[in-house]
């Protein structure tokens, strides 16, 4: 089966958004006003936690620890609905998404049966040559989690940094890659060398994630946050930096689509099939047989829940 088209148009309060998932080109025609009735209803980007399972034990992990895994047929139905209603991209996560038994099939479905850009976030250690050959041409971007470098990485993640480096190189041979970097007291000092590593490995984007508060940990301390903000302010490197929506008001950021905000911009589905405003929320709206767009309307009418 030949892949679905690469280019897509989304209409919303920000204007007309042209997106090409193959090249990553985004063009926003923001001087054009469209009536509300013509706006696409789906969030621009959705993340889906395919499973809560993960074989690493990072102490700052905020992923839920209850056993949960999504049925792949339900995920495919949601992807089709989101695609039809104007979403531009889907990001598979977890837990560790490559531990989902149908992970490769889900990437293939999204690439060939929808016009969604496909990304996923992984610790990288299950990116075998066999899996990479199955997803080649079916994912548009791979995000690898690298909290600290060298011995810091090994202490925090309990895996060999040399093995991780091999996975970074192998992943970059099948799709553009980004690095996700949790910033806390353990990793802050590694930032400059992590950027050098990213530059040397051809990484396209470096995502800074401040450590979030969990039931067991208090999250990034005020002092470290201040140091990080200073580091960002003084950063002059060529590697593009990004922050999550949750951290956006802590840094100077540029978001041309900011009129397309909140649930118009982003939603998350957790591994028990609840639609949420973000992966940090404790609960959400259960997606029923009536479909994910019905759940979205229910969520839009509800108040934000407590976050972790
Ligand atoms: S690799 Fe990710 S999901 Fe797994 S324990 Fe670490 S932070 Fe959590």
C-alpha cells in the first residue's frame, strides 16, 4: 500500500497552517481569518502512552506505574478520527512505547492510512536493527531520552552510555532525531557537554524538560531552575532548543500558533484510554465506543484536573 499524502492543511484561530510531514515544513498564513465553523476540531498534536511498562527505573520518572497497555485497534480508530478532524501529528510514548507488542504496526498504520506525522519518545535500548528496519519510512522523528551524559547517564539510567550512543547513531540512520534531557541537580552541569554530543551526532532538536514533581520527589529546585534559565539566556549554540508547553512560561519562547492553544494545541491519551489535557494530569475522560472526538468535547467542557 502506498503511503498517504505528506502535505496537510489545518484551519484554526491561528490562520491556515500548511504542514508537510516528510520535510517538516510548517507555513502559517496568519493574516487570513476563517470563521469558527470552519476550524478543525482536533488538537494539533496528540501524544499517546501506548503502555505504562518500562524496564528502566529512573528515580524522577512521572509515568504511572499501574499495569496498562492500549489495544492497537482502538489506537488505530483514534488516529483515523484525529486525522479526519485536522490533527497534524501523533507522538507515541509510555512508559516505553517500543515494548508495545504492536508498536511497529501502529507506526505503519499512521504512516500509510493517515496524514499524521509520526514521532515517538524512547529510551532507545530496544531499537534493534530489526525494529528500525520495520519503522524506517514510517516515522518522521525519533526522540531519545538522554538525562545526563557519560557517567551521569549511567548512574541515573542504569544503562551503558556507549550502548546509548550506538542507538542514537542507528536511530539517526532511519529518521531525524531529537534528544530529551531532564534537567535537575544531577544533570544541570552536563548541559554544555550534552549539547556538544548532540551537535556531533547530528541531532535536530534538544528538548529541555525540567524535572516534574511526583509523589516521591519535589521536582526541580528553585536554585537549579534559576541556573537553567540563566544558561538558556546565555545560550548561543546552533542546536535548536525546545521546552514543553508546561515549561513555556518559565522561558522566552516563540510559538507562532499560540492562538491555537490549550486543547486546540495538544491533548494526551494515557495507557488506560483516558483523554487528558496533558500527561501530568491524574485523570481524564474515558474514551468510549462513541469515539475520541466525543471524549474531546466532554473534556473541553470540563475543568482542568489536578496535576501530579
Ligand atoms: S525510561 Fe522513561 S518511562 Fe522508563 S523509567 Fe525512565 S523516565 Fe520512566
